[in-house]
């Protein structure tokens, strides 16, 4: 009986060691795009926050499905960025920065959504307000 228990313990230790090794390898492979993935995640969270603020301003009901969509959006976007990175590094040899292009598309999409939400919250177009504060030379010529 002791021999069987020892064998099961050894198998568990072996499996645990193998899982740790695989996890460390995955982390090492994706370490170069850690900042890109964090930035995409941050923008998604900002979109969630501004979206909730805009929904409150419109009087919409906020449900748990909003949070589920956000979690799935984070997962899908991260998978897209990681897949693009694998293609970039291991298939194209780094010749084309596909992961940064994919992350830029994600970032621009989320930024546009954040700006739209901010416009609902503040009740005015954000970019027009910024341009009027900074004062464009083209705006002065039109007057």
C-alpha cells in the first residue's frame, strides 16, 4: 500500500513539474508583448468604465451581461494579439510587426469607443472641444 501511495505522489510531482515548465515556457515566449497586452487590457477596462458612465447618463440599465462581454472581449483580443505575435516571430521572422498592427487596431477600436462614451457623458464632441481649446490655425482662417 505504501508503494502505491508513493507512486501516486511521484506522478503528481512529475505532473506538477511538467505544468510549471510549460507555464514558464509560455510566459517566456510572450514576455516581449507583455506591455502591448496590458495596454489593450487597460483600454478595454477604460471602455467598460466609460460605457457604464454613458449608460448611466442615458438612463440605461447596466446588467451582468456587460461584464461577461468585457471578459470575453479581453480574452478574444489577447488571443488575437498573441496569435499575431506567433505569426510575426515564428513564421515571418520578425519581418512585419503583425502583433503591433493587431494591437493598434484593437487600441484604435477601443479608443474610438471611449471617445464616443465620453461624448455621451459630457454632452459635447470631445475632439471639437480639444481643437477649440488648442486653437487651430485653420479655424482662425475660416473666421
